[in-house]
C-alpha cells in the first residue's frame, strides 16, 4: 500500500482537492463551486475523489487545508497542516516551477501577488476590497453581454481595437461598459477592453509598488482566460506562464505541506458524507472583550473552537 496525501483549498467561490503521491505527483483532483457552503462543498469534493481513488493501491495518511475556510475544514478533516494561501500557493507552484519569481493569482472574489526568491515567498499583497479585477466581475459582465465567460478569452483575441474600459472599480467599469455598448462599439472590442481592464486593475492595486520579475506565472480561475493572459503579457512586456493545473496550486501546496508533516499518520477512509457538521458562534462572557467564539460540532459533539483572546474564553466541554 503506497502512502499518499490529500490537500484541500477552500475558497469563497470554488473548492479544490488533490491527492498526491510521495513524489508530489497529482494522482487525483477535483474542482467545484463552493456555493456559499464550504462544508457541503468539501463533502462533494471528497466524494468525487473517492470515486477516482484506487483503495487497493493507495492510503491517505496526512491531510492539509488552505483557503478562506481552512480552519473550519481542517478541523472537520482532522488535518495535520492548516496553512494560509500565500504559503500553500508558493509551495505548490515552486514544486513544479522552481525558478518562478512572481505569482499572479486572480480568483473568484479576490486576488494576490506573491514574490519568490530562491523558492521562498519573500513578499506578497492581497486585494479583497475591489471586485473589478476578479472572476466574479468577469462573470457578471459576460451575462450582461450575453456571452459565455468561457468564451471571453477567444473572443478577446479577435479584437483589432480593444475598447478602453474604466478599471478603477466595478461600478465605474460596469457603467463604462454599458455606455460603450450603447455607442455601438463591437462586442469583441468591449470584451478585449474588459480583459485589459482586469489586468490594469490588478497591476494598479495588487501589484502596486511590487517589482515583478520573470519568470512569471498566472494562476487562479481567471488564468484560464487567454484574453487576460495576453493583456498581462502586453502590459508587462514579458511572457506569462499558465499551467493547466494552475487552479489547483493551493491544494497542491497544502498536500505537499501535509506530506512533510511530522504528525501521527492517519488512515483516512473518505467517510464524512453522512456525518453532520455544524458551526455556531457563541459570544463569550468571560471578560469585557466579549469575543465571538466559533464552535464546530460533529454529530452534535463539540470538536473544536477558536476566536477567544484570553484563556477565559476557552470552551471546556
């Protein structure tokens, strides 16, 4: 029986899972929408991975989680490693591209930049305030233009004269798009302009003040949009790499970190679909801080809690 490792990346828009072998090769993977319910999303990811999994050959012995709901899902899965997205993305990316110096990442609702030196993340920045440079923004504009967002990139590349779209924020970009459409601009030019506006917004906000060195890799769901990739290359004057598994780098990094864990190994059996998990918030009255403590219950039994700022808030059940 060969040992393998599970990594889960739980984002606000999508949830990703990978299983790797001892050499960090991705054996199985899954990517699906979180749909506002990270617990159910992870259950669906685990169920899908189980269908692919060869139980006669492999055994999952360690689990790692990352992403916005990493603590919650890490508790549920009894993960040995719970790491932030910056670390996970850096580890996952450099395992495949050791020479990478800059990671551009645009997800469904946020974006980040990670600067790498000698395989180590030395600086980063995140943008969670403006949606103008994210996948959610592009999806909403695709609906407005009655075009499948999956076709945005190929349509953008047919443009000969991209329309200039205000890139300062979602509201300005949307109103500018409507105005340009009403003026009769070609749809392909508007779409190419939107792709460029995403890249411009990213560089002016997330990448502001950062020295973007080559080799550069572009990740996250938006990296699948070849129109945005080209916009970055035009603006930076450098090649931008997009890996076919770029959307899985956080999960890959979490799995690699799990494989390095010195925690006691487990025998993960995929059996979580019928387990009832519930999250509750409790206001602690132990001191004037009135901390909000997050409690996670498994079949009505408290399995973990966090959020207290002093020992008085530690729940003892």
